[in-house]
C-alpha cells in the first residue's frame, strides 16, 4: 500500500536528575558531597533512505520517543546519556509542524541526518554546588525535560521529469517504454494509484521519471485524489504533458490540455515548469486533424510537441532526444525552504505573574525547574532557592505587581509569604 502522508508524535529524552550524596568512608569524617550529574536525554534524528518509497511503516506506529538520561549516582559518577532515536524516512520526505504547517525539515538527501529535537541536559549533582561557605549542599538540579511535538510527514517524489495528463492517456505505457520501470498497465481509468519511478538512460545521459497518477478537473480543490497527486509534481524539474491526440474516448485533446494546465496553475503555478508535450496514440488516429490543431495551439504558446505512439514506439527516439536536451539544460533540484523549529519554542526560562487580590500566582518553565531542584527540608537549599528568585527577577516582578509583606505568593502548588 502506498502511503505518502502521516502524522506522528516525537519526543526527545529527559535529562537525568543530579544526585544528592555525601561521601561515607571508615575513618573519613565529613567526606563532603559526591553526587554525580545526570545524563543527557537522547535526540530525535531523521535520516532519509533510498530504500524506502512509502511511509507505510508509520501507518501503525505513530509515537517515537528517545531514551531518557540516567540519574547521577554517588561517587561523582554521572548517569549515562540516553540513546538517540533515529527515524528513517524515504528520500524526499518533508517534515511539517502539525499545528502551524511550517516546513521544519526537508529530507532531500541521504547523506545529511537532521536532528529535529535535542534531548534535555542532565541536572548537576550536589557536588557541583559545594563552596567554601556551603560545604554540604543537600540539593541537586533536576534534569531538563525533553521536548515533544506532533509533525506531519509528507512524501514528495524526487524526479527530474514528471508525466502528467488525464487518466488513461498512456502515461504508464510511455514510462515502461522509456525506462525499465514495470508499472501496472490496463485500459481503465486510475490504473496508477501511486507515483511510479523509473530511470531513463539515453545517449549516455540518465534522468529519473515519475509517472504521476491521472489528474482530473477540480484536482487542485481536492476532488478525487487530486491534492495527493499534485504534490508529487512539486519536486520535478520538468514536466512531460501526455495528451491522447486520438480522441479515442470522445474527448478533445485541446480541452484536455487546458484543463490540466488550469489545475497545475491553481495548485501553485506548476504550469510554469519547463514542459514538453507528447501527443500520444497517433497510431490509432483516424486522421491528423487533432494533431495539427494541438500543434498550432502549442506553437502559439511556445511549447514544443512531439507526436508519439507509446504502443508502437513511433516517435520515441525524437522524444528522448528532446527530453535529454531539456533536462540537461536545467539547474539541479533544490530542497524546500525550511524554518528552524527551535525559533518557535516557548522561552525556556520564562515565567508569568498573575495578581488576584492579595495572592500572586507565579508560573512558567523557570518556576517548574526551581521547585523541582529545592529540598525544602534543608535551610541551605532554601537559601539557594531565594537567591535564585532574586537572580532571575521574580522578586522584582512581584514588587512591580504590588506585592507587599504578608501577601501570599503561589509557586505551582506551594504557598509562601512575601517578605522584603
């Protein structure tokens, strides 16, 4: 089954907590703090592969988490770092932030892993907080939490040439003739339900060809499977528009050409891509009326047309020559422009103050970290906590909001009396 769009949840590992420990050894008094640091949490890394051609593997597994870092231990031993999680996707997969739709990674090449989420840093053990005046700190830092996000994986085929046209105009047959691909071919609409890729070699020059499933009118508005098909055209360097010039199904080839061009334009100016037209099925034409009409219309628009018969091979040599000339003159493919996810993360050490009567509620990521790092049964740890409140500007912010001696300050679920 061909799957080219899925939503998954990814999470980097939490950092391990620092350890509170004191050296204990026979005949050694006041050995001092020896708590080790926590290990770093694992990263979430994406890697592109040529061996995958669908996102089917993500159909049933939708959540991916890196390993957490281990807690520090006594003897100044740091916890082990958490293992990274490596997610392998097909080459050409675009990763979007599910909430905003921003492109945050384009897995355009197989040689460039992309670290999307970094794991949380490990917390410091109590040995890190020892000073000449604080020789026995009974507190340590907790590890930083990992980050979590929902992303959409969207596969956009990477090809030099895309075959477009209405259903049943002979695109799959043409692909099988000019490449070694073996697409399913039958005389009914929508034989092709997924893009087929092949490699065409001619005159010492090779290029990739994608047979895009048949496009219908209204595809750019999502009618049928239009949007699913059209997104695979975005990657192509050039288009080969295949038209049934015989009118064997009672359709007018000129109207068909304009209808497809309108859909390409409505989706996002795809009609501006370099293009050739293959006037297919000339072997079953009753006369050359349609061929001449189509040739005249395309000539007036500056588009080159090559009459061919994919069934008999007539005109294929001339078509290949034109395709090689066109594609060899085009610049290389470029990845989509991406936006770094880190730019849109909430402030790591932010906090907010809300004034309600004589109560001041302080919340935010900074508060969460401070509360988790305090041993409220230890005076030195409490003193360190108060110094942090001043250092990070929480005390000053409370004063700005009108806090006075005796007012209640709520930090998460803990209440304190405000004192100057």
